[in-house]
């Protein structure tokens, strides 16, 4: 065989290979990611949701706030309504979900469980690659956070006056005034699920603040430089670095979130903090006893700090997939510490199954009415408590 023929064969081989790789990258991987999204973020109930007229009327008059959703992890257009996933702007508007925390996920170990995980593996790298995230975000958790913050800002730009990002007391007051004037504007604020995105560098607290983040949890599923996860290995308390981070967050006006923290870490944070503490998405052991959920003592500690417990909508949080189970947990918290310290923390789009998507929030209002909560209590639980805490913590 001549040299020329070999060269031709190689050329053909590499051309086919490149075409195949392009097909995989541009056609197959995004589909694969969308399939995972649809499979993992699922509601058991679908619209139209059955709500009584009285419940719907009350619900439509509320400002509804939710402390946790991982929407930014997925490649969906916020302005478009999807028939999969759990939250987007059209469904927020339908469900009168007025204020949503957009929490970013940066690293999730393989074989995820609520008992014991290490940081040795990660499922987000492949997902990020499949969704065409910027190259630098494949190798840096900090860049993953910054990219997701940028996504929300891009969406807000496109949404015009339908959606605002809240970063200060002034932004919050403007939003509440618009809502009270009958304008159906929606709002969001940025949070972080696991301080591994700081990459161990205190200077990154300011980087995250400047990127718009106003809430952060010390840990997600594994231990970080700040201390132990409830699902990690050490189950340790707050480290000196963690103290330094939280001190700076308090000074800047960022909410400290204890979701996913180990019990020792929660004790340390509650002992240390001088601003209201939140658990952005959780259940309570009083109605659903497992390692993911809060003990009575920790609920009391959060209440004492002036903060709120955001009740999750999925099975590990409330031991059932139903509005009734969510309200059971809410009622347990109000029974323990009063009506001012409980809020919503759906975990929409957090790879969980919920009883309804963000268009079905009125089902909770209906269930609260059924359980005998007064109108003013319902206003607090559905949103005012979260707004009170934000108004207290956010910077001027
Ligand atoms: Zn979570």
C-alpha cells in the first residue's frame, strides 16, 4: 500500500471521528441531560390543581416565598413553561410563587445517601459538560457558582419588569411595595448549597457576594473546610475557617443556612450567630424522623435566633409526597415555637419528587385552611416570615 493511500484512510477516519464527537456533544449529550432532568425533577400531581374558591382567593392575595430551588443546575429557559422540571417563571406566576431562592449546587457525590458520603466523586462534572457549561466551570466549583449566578442575571434581563433579583433591603422593599400595589412581579435571590465553592479561600466570600449571592449553607452532602455535613464522614462542628466565613457573611448581610449541616455544626452555628439563621429546606424529626431532618432543640434554636425553618416538599423531608404531609410538618413547628418561625423550602428541581410543581402552591394554602390556620397565620407561613428575615439580614 502506498503512503498516499494511508494518509487518505487516516483523513477519512479522523473526519468520521470528529463528526461523531460533534454529534455526541451537540445532539446526544444535551438530550441525555434533559432526560435526567425530566426523570429526577418530577411532580406526582399535575395541573389543573383542584383548589376551592376560598383557598384560591386567599392564595392569590398572598406574597408566597420559597427558600430553596435548584433550577439553575438544569438547562431550562426560565421564561419558558416546561412540561418537566418543577419551577420556571410561567409556573411561578400561575402558582403565585412570588419570591424564590435560587440555590446553586456545585458537586454531588456518586451513590448519594443521607448517611455517609465523601467528596471523592462528583456527578455534576458530567452533567455540566453535557449541558455545555463554560469549560472553566468543569474544573472549578467556584466557577460553577459564578456561572449559575450569571444565568439568573441573564434571565432577569430578559424577563424585564416581570422578575427582579433581590440583593438589598431596598430591593426587597421595592418588590413588596409593587406586590402590595397589585403588580404581579416575581422575585428571586441567590443562595449556595455547600461552601465548597469557596475553594478554601476566605476572599471568595466577597467574590460570591459581588456575584449576587445572599445565602449560603456550610455543607451539602460531604464535609467542607467549614465543618461537617449531616451526611458526611466527620460529623464535626464549625471550624475556625467556618467561623471566619460566617462572621464575614453576617457583616455583609448574607443569610446563614444550616440545611445539610451536621448536628454538631448546627449547635456551633446557633451558638455563634448574631443574625437570624435559616434552614432553607428541611423536614422535622417530630413528623419524619431521619438524619436529614431537624430535632426539636435545633428548631427551638432557629426560632431563638429569629430565623425560619423552610419545610421541604419531598419524601425524605416529610415522609410522604403530599400537601397534607407538608402542612403536618408546618403545624409541628408552629406547635413547638409559634407561627413566626416556619416557612417554605420546596427543594424544587433538587432531584426530588414533589406532590405538585410551582404552579400548585395554592394546595398548601388550602391545606393550611383545612387545618384551621387563620388568614394572618397563613400569610406569615406562606411568605411574610421569610420576608421578615430577609429584611433583617440583607444589606442596605
Ligand atoms: Zn439540598
